C-alpha cells in the first residue's frame, strides 16, 4: 500500500490557502485538509462557484476572490490577508489555451500559471510559517524557457509549448525560491507536486476541439480520478519533506498511482535559468523576494 489520505496528520490549527480550489484537484485537496481540521481558504476567480464548492466541504472553509490573471487582484488578496498562513498551495492553472493576454498583458498561461503565483507567493511570504507547494506537470519536460520572449510576442504561438514553458517555470520557481529561503536563513520550504494524468476540466478546455474530444475519452478510460490526482499535492502539503521535493504518481510514466518522490527534467534544476526567470518575473510583476537575513521567519 502506498501513501493515502489515511496518512495525513491532524491539521487542526493550521491555516491553508488553495488557489483554484473550486474544481479538480484543488477542490479535493482543500476538502481533505478541511476534513482533517485545517482552516482552509478557497482562493478563486469565481466566488459563486467557490461558495458552491465550500458548501460541500466539512470543517472551516471560507472563500476569497483571487484572479491570478490580474495583478491588482493578487495584490488585493495579499493585502487583505490577516494573521499568519501555514501553507500556500499554488494550484490554479490553465492549459493549452488559445493565444490570449492577461489584464497586465502577459501571455495567459505564463501569466496565470507562473507570474500570478510568483507575485502571490512573494507577497504572502512574510506571513508564511511552513511551506508553499507549487503544482506543476509532467508537461514541464516539453517546456523551454525563453527569457527573451517569455510572453510569446515574437515567437509563433504554440498552445502546448506555452503550457510546457509555464509548467517548467513552476519548477524553476520552486528551485530558486528554496535557494533564496536558505540564503535568508528561513525555515520555510518550497515544494512541488504534479497530479499525473488526472481527469479534471483542464483537458477539455484547450484550444483544440478535436483534442478536447480525445481528452474526454482519455479522461474516461485512462486517467485517474481527481481524488487520486490530488494525493501528490496533499503529501507535499502535509508530510515532513525537505525543500525542492517533487511529489508525483509512482505508477507507469507517472500517469497514475500512489504519490511518491519523483524526478524532473535537467532543465528544471538549471540554476542560471532559474535566477534569470526570477529576475525577469520580478521586473514583470513589480514584486520582489521580501525576506532578508534579518527578516527570516
């Protein structure tokens, strides 16, 4: 038997934020954490859907608006947070969308999946007491970071290429964040997780109608459930694991199976690219790492 929800320790007294928690693996993770006593905040773009999700969850659950594709919304969420925060789960994301822009002019996938979470995490970091968990994907292996054209302004847009870049950015963000935390003498941890191939609404909302139909079939017959897909996130959020740990399914090609520690592409541990991406992300978002050696938690 592998790791399961039965292995989640009591979470009483802990405060957790889960982005994109009104559906999919985020919703499952939020419900399980609340079930075990955590005070959970569903950080969602659609508050009505968030309230619908919260109504089905046990324990202490609240809903707050957060649109990761709008930096003013990210700042408002962070400024409105009172008290400490134990765990931040950067879960929300979009996948293989048509070429679109965020409110701030970023390519939608890098803007939502990486830059929005980059800003949110750094803004909340002074209040964080334990860890941040960033949800990536096996698709990071097909990603390439183009620091000269992160927002696809000069390259011919490829929806899956943009998705892969954003998921690789997630892992590079964790890599560099942990380095900075260590340098600052902070006990905080940055970890990553991926759900494998889990049946959620992401696969059927891509830019390709034919691909959407194919995904519907794969979701039905190949994918594991959203409940199983949430297990890596839950393990990364609750188990005593070191920073930079990456948790994913342990089955065939990491598509499904019990959560275990998994590897990542060499490009996801490229320190030079990680630093370059961090510096670019600071310039684009206007948000910097907030902890110095005298500010570490």
